[in-house]
C-alpha cells in the first residue's frame, strides 16, 4: 500500500511525459487522475489505520548509501504526522488533477502539464515519507524543480520565465542554509537518520561550535540553518519575494504548489524536527518572530493588491506565518491543524479564482470585474465559503484552527507568546478586510470590464466546479471534525512519537474576551468592507490621496524587490559582467582558444608560402626539418 502511494504518481508522470503523444491527451488525463486518486484512497486508508490503531511502518525500498558505519536507506516511513501530510497532499493533488482537465482544455501541451503535476506529487511524497535528512533533501529539491517547471510552464511568456527563475534562485538561498544544516548533523552526529539524530540530541545540548567567528550552541545553529531552508520553501519574510510572482503559472499550479503542498513543506520540516527545536528556545523565538512578521507583512500588502491571484498568494504567505509562530510557541500540533484546514479553503479560493479568470477570458485584475454574482452563482458561493473559512468565521474550519493558534500563543504566557497573539488578532482583522475586498470587487458593485460584454460571462464547466465543491466540503467540516483529535487535551496520544513535546502543552481555558474578540472582528469586517469597497468608495479614494506614500509603500510590497534589486541583482550583474569581459573575453578567450586559433592560423598562413611548386623550396623545408631532428637526437 505504501509503495503504491509513492510510486503510482511517478509511473503516471513517466508515461504521460514520455509517451503522451502516442497514447493521446485523454489517456494521459485518465491515467494521471486515476493513479493520483488511487494514492489518495490508499492515504485515507492509512490515515484511518493511524487513527484506529496508531499504525506505523517503515518500508525499505533499497539501501541507498553504505560506507563504514554510515548508511542511508531509501524508505517509506509512516507515522501520524506523515499520514496527515499524505492525506493533504494526495487529496488536494487528485482534486486539482481533475480540475486541470477543464482549466487547461485549450492548452496544446496538456500531457506535459499533467506529467509535471504527477511528478510534483511524487516528489512531495518522497519528502514527507523520508526517514532521513538526505531523502528529505532529495524530495525537497524535487518539489523545487517541479515548481520551476510548473511556474514557467508557459515558457513563451517572458513574465512566467522570469518568475520561474526567481523562484528557483530564491529557494537556492534557503536550500543552501538547509544543506549546511544537514552537513553539520552528519559531522557531529555521524548519521542523517531521523531516529538516530533525535536520540542523540539530548546528549549534545551543551555542545558549542564556532561558526563565522561566533560561538553558537550546536542545536541552535542546526535549527536556525534548517529554518532558513524552511523560510525559502514556505516564503517567509526576506525569502518571500518569489511567491507572488509565481502566480504567472497556470491557476492549478497556484492551488497545488502555492496553497496546499509545497509551501507547507517548511512547516512540516520544523514540526518534524521538533525533537531538535524543543532543545533550543533561541531557535523557537526566531521561528515565532519570523512567523509574526510574515503574517503581518503579507496581510498589509494584500490589502492593496489588484491581481486576484496575488491577493490570495499574499494571504497564503500570511497564513504560513501563523503556522510558523504556532510552531515557535511550541504548539506544533496546532500548526499542523491549521496546515490541514488551510489546504482545503486556500486551494478552494485558488480554484475559485481560476473559475473567475476563465469566465473573464483571462482577466485577473479585480478592478475590471464586479457585478457578476448572479452570472456566476456557483463560483460566487464557493468563493464565499472559502473566504468565510479563511477569515475564521464561526464554525468553519479556519475558525477552529486559526483561533486555536492565537489562543495557544496567548496561553504560552511568554513575551513572545503575547506578542504573537496580538499580531495574530490584528492580522485576522486585516485578513477579513482584504478577503472581503476581493469578493466585493470581483462579484459586487458595477461591472467594469470593457473587453468582455456582461452577456459573455458564463459559469465554468462541471469538471472545474465539482472539484471546487469537494474542497468547499473540506473547508466547512475539517475544523469541527478533527479539532479534538489534532489539538484536544488528549491529542498527544494521537500524535504519538511523531511530534516531541518536552513540556505537555495542554489547551487551557483562555479568557472570554480572547474567545470573543477575533470572531467579533471577523464578523464586523464584513459590513465594514461592503460599505468601504461597494457603497462608498470615495472614502477610500480620499484616504489614498491623503496617504499616497503609505499606499505606494504597500502597493510596492514594502519595496523588498527594489531593495534586493539594488543590493543583490545589480551588484551581481556588475560583478558578472566584469568577470565576463575581463576574465572570459580578455583573458581566457584571448589567450586560450581564440589565441591558439590565431597562432595556428598565422603559422598556416606562413606555411602556405612554401607550397610554391619550386623544388628548391621543398628541399629547403626538408633541410630545416632534418636539422631540427638531428639537433633533437644529439641533445637528448
């Protein structure tokens, strides 16, 4: 069963990618969708076994590396955390595979697209089922590569190519830190297998190392380096700039990679390495701080964005910040609970936005939409459900998971915990405002699109609506169904040994005002947003005119791209051009291949003069050659 989960998407990818033209488009779509769906069904069976009997396993595929006492296996390791991630990845992936049949119906390269989706799913399975850091790194780089393929799928579009390169390079920065962290684990632990590393960690708590002339605790340094990798993959502040640009890829890519699966790999890494992070309060404080800053930063930027997919992308960035600061305060199970619920409602919002874009003939700017809720009733209803869940409206999935993060942060009782709770509450308000702004700008008010007549706006086909409906069901019910299991007082029994809690973190009784405050703000934000973005837009326009600097600051994403362009891109381009001109052209080429070719040409031009046809010229050349040969023989 475990082998089928992991390798069925790989088989589908190989067949669709290499034999797509021979077997046809429909066969490719049926094959990839059915194989990934089988993986999803098998994942649900394993998840059920974990719930009922605490099922765990470690299936050996083959011995990968063996050298002395060092060995690394290629295995499929199943525990509670892995089973939850398998359900998330396989379910979302299978739903998006079906959705892609409708969304990509006019694309001439459908087999290649389906192959990329299945290959990504295989890489993600490899990542989450690893029992060692090396296999984890293989899957980590695999999803990065597939992300590059999928973001740049429309390779004839310059913006898509630039976005794919940007995602690849920014992730290389994070992955470099991740790789160094794994090197340090191998150097000091002598192994990269999870169990062996986690067992040795308590004995190395006092170990100090010098890194760039600074003394660090070994555990803290390893955790920080691993977290740098997580920051890149999960688009946390400073390494977040690739995520919004990645919206240049097809919408199913945005839903699969940048909402539910790949970007959550960083959260999975931190939670999986809880046996390391629990021994470093410094690292946990860094995780909390970065998560808080990301949640707030992304929410402020989302307030003023106009691209429908970029608004949702910044929302993803913000929600990932929630997950990280939950992990940072030690509530790892709550972070995974929010990851679980978030996968459904965020994928739903992306697929809903895809339906809107499809209806508007590829228009993505919310300023050129409006007044179509009656024309797109099913899409509208689905997106409202996704929005309610995202904002934490009472009794939908986001209400249970997001509010739990704020409550656990507050109950932690530390300075970082109180700060995280405060930022979480304020960010929840911002989330509600920008989320309802998207709904009201897209579906309400006046119809503002000049390129498409209102009569041409039509509902998406069933192949796109039905997958969205399945996600809507998850967005409504996953919170209430799994809350007690994931984060209840007895949840440590469910998580078993897959997460380490040095100090059992019980869900106490937060004050009543905390329980009421966030849902109240979320509910108040609905009429407030409607008045601001539909009924009386002049208030907002006047506010923008009076606060143009602030508006531009947010519209330009806090100028991170401009800052990085000034500090890194221009500098490295100048350095690269210098070495290219002075090094490659004027040194290597000049004295290397170009120089040698000029010498050969010069000698050949001179040699031609002896090919005159006169006998004495040939006799002279023979005499010179004989003299050189005789000199060589005498000397040596």
